[in-house]
C-alpha cells in the first residue's frame, strides 16, 4: 500500500513538472497579427519591447515563403517543388 502511494506521488510530480515545461516552451510564440516574439533574457534587443516573459517586435515580421514559379510551367518529366522544377519519380 505504501509503495502504491509513492508511485502515485511520483506520477503527480512528473505530470506537474512536464506541464510547466510545456507551458514555458509555448509562451513566446509569434502573435496572430504576425509580430515575432522571443524569450527575454535581460533587456530586449532593438526593435522589440517587453511583453510578459517575452520580447515582442514592434513591426510584423515579413513572410518567409518559398519562391513561386508564377505562371511558368515545368517541362515534361519534371514537377514543381519549392519554386523550382525537379525531375519526377
């Protein structure tokens, strides 16, 4: 019976420890309006301001999308992949 209580206590400690780490890992995600957030360690860098435990950028981040082919088509036997034509399998 005593061993069962110790096992339950250890499981409870592990769950609460993992939950805290999971919450801390997701605390500095980018905002919905595109502003970047980074973890704060001391003062925030230039272009960022303090928001809770994070540093948030003043301006939204530019989109970092892969280049597009536009209206260009790939030759026969190739397919579009990340903005370039590559041989199909």
